[in-house]
């Protein structure tokens, strides 16, 4: 079972790999860890700038 605090990092790692595959950009183009906190990702009013 994935705990809440582990879900974002795991999903981000997979999303980063998918973004590399889809864009043909270098993996280093994307931040190594999710730049948003768990609280920010859960906030429906949060919009990254």
C-alpha cells in the first residue's frame, strides 16, 4: 500500500519519465523531484506560476 506522503514522489517519477519520452527532451530538463508540496497538490485553488 502506498502512503499519502509517498504517492506524489512516485507519481512524479513516473510522470517525469513519460514527459521525457513524449517530448524527446533530456531528463535533466525536468526537476528531479516534484517542485510542489503535498498540500499544494491537494489545494484545488493552487495554480503554479
